[in-house]
């Protein structure tokens, strides 16, 4: 049977319930007071700024080139015969007209002597024919000789003179062939190894290539430029292969050696092809450089750097200050009130660690180049030097 509380018991229970509720409320209040997190106080971002600079900027193009000698000559035998002498050391320098090889001369000397003797015979015949004509002519004038006699004397003399001319030509040819047995260097340069051995039959159907000579005091570098580079050069009024005295600069060429050092002598573009190769979309360019110490070797590949343009008074900023997103390139500019503005810009050519700004920024404006990752337009910033900025960044990481 269910028992009901008395009035006194009900009052006691009621007080216990009230005290319990109050206790729970106090405990919950203390819990929320001591455990709730304090809202972080927004701190002013720390950034590093610098003014956008104005400077004359050199714009370069980089290509792969191949070195070749200014002159490359094949030394060949011009007459047939057995090779008798070699009068040079392979791989050394030779001078122009220096004797390199000697081919057996016996047959060519004999031929020259024979033709020389024939010339003397023909000259003697011509002198006799001349004397005969001189005797016949007065007799003909005195009607002591017939017209036929005179005609025969004239014909004999003219035939003898023609024979002298032919013998002289034969002698010149024979002496020339005799001279060809002595093979001389056509240029000054470095000679290769010999291509034939002594005693070899050279010339005609035999081997005619004896050696090669390269002149590399000045070298040529061949490389290819893109059609776009060509079009841009036309826009800048730069004509490759021609010097322009109206311009303060020329398209100079610098090359890098295999050990990645820059070659000390610069050159100039002295030739550019008149048309673009339709297969590659490039056009051939040639530069000339001095090579007094023979550091550069023909056949060598090298990196070529060509001065394509000089931008005067260009606006320049560090590449690390540029933010590239889908909407384009932009940069944060700090106003005089220390707030930042997001500025969309048009980028120009890059050079070293900087980039030219074509539009959207003026020289002297303060740009944020470090600490811009958490910035938003209109946000106030505090300027700090890079060392302090790095220190703050380390603290945040810790």
C-alpha cells in the first residue's frame, strides 16, 4: 500500500532538493568559468616591406650552342704520286705557306724539263720563220718572189709563234704540277694527325685527304632562337647580325664553359638566317668570339646567353613578393596608413631573382615581400625587419 509523506517530511525533502540544485548550478558555473578558452586577441601581422625599384634591366635569352672554328681547311693532294715526306708535328700549330708534305717529284720534274726543251725548240723555229719572212717580203715587193712564197712564209711564222704559245702554256702547267708536289699550309692554325702514311699513293684514285687545319683564334658559335624571340626583337628594333650605331647597346653574347664558369670574352651576333625553319619553328643565329688562348674547342657544346633588350627605367620587384593565382598575378601594397591593398599586376621578363612589372605598380610604392601569406585587403600591418620576422615565425611554429 502506497505511503504518503507527512508535511514535515515533505519540507525536509524539498530543502534537500533545493540545496542539491544550487550545488549543481554552482559547480557547473565554476566549471565553465575555469575551463572556457579565452578568445584570442587579433594581432597585427608583421611584414617586411620595400619600395618597388626603378632601374635599367638587361633582358637575356638562353640557348644551347655549338662551337666551330672560324676556318676549317682540308689539306689534299692535288697531283698523283707517292708520299715521301711529312714535315710537321701532328697536333701543333702551323703557319700559312709552311711545307707540310712532299710528294715524289721525279715524273713532274722530267715533264717540266721536256716541255721546257720543247719551248726552246719552238722559239728557235719561230725565230727562223721570222727571218725567212723578213727575206721574202722585200723580194716580193721587187717581184722577185711570188705571192705564194710570201703566204707560205707568213703562215710558217704564225704557226711557229702559236707553237711557242702552246709550249709556254704547257710549261706553266708542268711547273704548276711540280709545285703541287710540295704541299703547303693554306692558313695558319692547328693541324690534325696525318690521314695517310709515308709511301702511300695519294691523289687521283688514291687517297687525297692528307690532314685538316683549323683556325680557332676566333671561333663561331651556332645556335637557334625561337620565332617569338625574333618577333620580339623586331618590336625592339633589334636586328641580329647588324650593328646599330643609334642604339646604346648591342646584342652581345656570353657563353658558359663546361665547368660552369663564364667565358671572359664576349662576342656579337654576326649572322641571322633570313627565314624560320618550318620544321622546328626556329631560326639559325651565329656569334663570333675571340679565342686567343684556345680555351674553346671546335665541336664543343655550350650554353649561350644573348642580350635581347635593355629596359630603361623599368619597375622591378623581387619574384618572392609575387602571388600567382587563378585570377592572375598580384602583390600586396602597403598604404601610408599601414593598411595593405591587393594589387593585380602585369608581369614582364624575369631576371636573376627579380621581375619587371609592366603595368599596375609604380616605382617607389611600398610592397610586402615577406609575411604576406595571412594578409587580406584592408588589413593593418606592422613593419619589421627580416630578422625579427623570422624570429616571430619560429615562435609561432613552437
